[in-house]
């Protein structure tokens, strides 16, 4: 931006404003908008009065400060669209250094409105330094009404756009923080659900003489519908089960917990595998929706007789590998749990 410099130190304060009737006739920067508030900082009463009359006539609200302290008091208590400030105050100097120090303090706050500097003691070096400090524009006394009004209009519009952008950014930041908070909370809840679900599974695998039993469990998500259990019946007998609830995530995990409770409540040495599958099927059919089902495999292992009796309710057939290297798939049983009310099951062994 080009800056006009006048180094005439004899400019009279009472003749600061150069009348411009075309500006009075045509300028109306806030027509249809919220009335702008300007803080004018100058220690010359006649300058303040001239600016008050000019800006009032063009729809601006004005407040005044005659010292740096007055500026900070004003902006601490009220919001302004712009600060129009002189560079020299109580000190008897024309260097503008006092104003430069004041600018540095004002720019420390991100909420400081746009600043337009005006002074009657201008040099090119001072103008350049002022602009480098981030002020919106530089006006020389005596000023042109038309030029001053245009500068104020432009800076106020820029300031409002920046405030709007900051508000939108702050809103986006708050929204981002809220999403992150919800995401983190959901993550914590899922981790707690995972810990609860793991608690349903055997923490230690019961063992029986002559056999080595081991298991591992890893859901595809944090929680899921995969389930296994090893249930000791006392003596040399135990129940073995593997299940998979249709679906993933929390719904499957909740149904899995119901299945686990039902198995633990019903399984015993006296109930045959096919009988247990039939009882579980009745419960699942009564208590689940039509789009939910469970594949289930249950076996009873008798250590003394070395017999394995089982029923497979639609699960991927487990494989038995014999000592001679031969193997067989355990397919006997019936359909998945929960779909048909009266599903027959058979047992194999």
C-alpha cells in the first residue's frame, strides 16, 4: 500500500481534518449492517472532536481514549470493530516510539481489533515499521475525510471477516473436541466391554489326566460373538463348547454373554449333547430376533472311557486327529440355534 508522508512539523492540531463534501454525501459503510464501534485514541481534544463529528455523521459509534492506559481500559470492558490511534501521547516527542511500544502490547492479544494509525509526524521509516507491526493502515494528519472513511470501512470489513473466521474455527475446534471426547469415551466403554467379555471366558483352562487342553480367543473387533468354554463336571469328565454368534460388535457380544450363562446353567454330565442343543435352541428362538442365530458345538469328554460324545448345531465341524494320523470332521447334530422353534438334534461319538 502506498503511504503519503508529510514531515511538516508545524501542522496545526485545529486544522487536522480536510473537509470533503463528496465523502459526506456518498459514504455510508454500515447501511443495513450492525453499527460499527470505533475506539479513537489521541491526546488532542480538537482532533477527537473532529473525528467524533465526522464518524457520527457516517453512522459510527465512537469512544475516546487520551492515553495508552485508557486504550487498554476501554478494550478490556467493551468490544470494538477498530482502533484509530495516534502514535504520540503524554511524552513530548514526535518519534512515534511511544506508539510503537503501545502497538507491540496491543498485538499480544489475539482479540485486538484492526488498528489504523494516524500521526502528524511521519517519516517513511516510521510508516514502514508501523505496517510491519501488523497495523491495518497508516493515515497522516491532516487527513482526507474520503480517504480516512474508505480506510476505516475496509478495515472494519476485514476485521469482521477475521472475527467470523475465528468464531467458525473455534466452533469447529469445539466440535472436534466434542467428537474426540465422545470417541475417547466410546473407546473406554468398548475396552471395558472387552474386559467384561473376557471375564466370561475361562481364565484358566481345566485339565484332565491324559489330556492337554488349550484355547485362544481373538475377536475381529474389540468385542464380538465368539465363545468357547471348558466345563469340569467332577471326576474324569468335562464339557467342551465352541460357539459363534452371527454378527459383530456389541449386539453379538451381548448375545454371546446370554449364551454363556445358559450353557453354564444347563450343561451337566447327565444332559447329553443333543439334549443340551435342543434346550439352548428353544431359549435362543424365544429370546432373539429372527436375524440372529448361533452356531454351536458341544462335546462331553469322558476321561476314564476315553469317549467323546458331541452335537454340532451348524458350527464349522471341528477335526479330530487320531494317533495314526487319520482324522475326521465332527458333523453330527442339526441346524443353528435360534432359527426354528423345534429343531431336532442328533449326537455323534
